[in-house]
């Protein structure tokens, strides 16, 4: 399986910046895509940004232009640079690793980290 540990969250004023990190370990060769999700209180979990093994990226409309996802394959680490933070960015941010079809056949499935809290004050 893949284990994920997020870090970098905290309390920030609106307009500030943060960099979240997600360290992957275990069956990292099974990772096909890495995704950041977030969940605000009382809301459903939503996809924020994703990157594939081919290093293509996609972002939700609400964060496009402010968030940048990147992965360091040598260190098995995913990052999320967050700029121009808004109070509505307040949420628990989760890292997700999607497993390749080959790995799913041998019992390695998608993994989630424990989450890191981002709180933006106005």
C-alpha cells in the first residue's frame, strides 16, 4: 500500500501564502496520479488540484491561478503552493494517491493522508 503524510497547514491571514506537502512511502511505484482535495466544515470533499505520472495538471476553477501543484518524483513528495489565500480556502486539505490498474489487481488501492488544516483569517 501507499502511505501519505501531509504537512504545512496552519493559520494564515487572507492574502497570504502557504505550501502544503505530502510525503509518499510504501508502494510508490503504484501511484498513477496524485491529487489534493479539501473539505470545508459542512461541505463535501472537493478536488482542488491533480497531477499525473505524465506531469499533466488540472485545477478546480475556484483555485486556478492561485494554486500550483507539483511533484518531486525523486523524493516521492507532492506539493501545493497556495497564494492569495481567501477565507473560503479554509478547509482540511487531503492528499490522495490513485493506484495504477496493475497495482489494483494485486490489492494496492487508492490511498489517503490524514489531512492538514488550513485556516484563513479575514
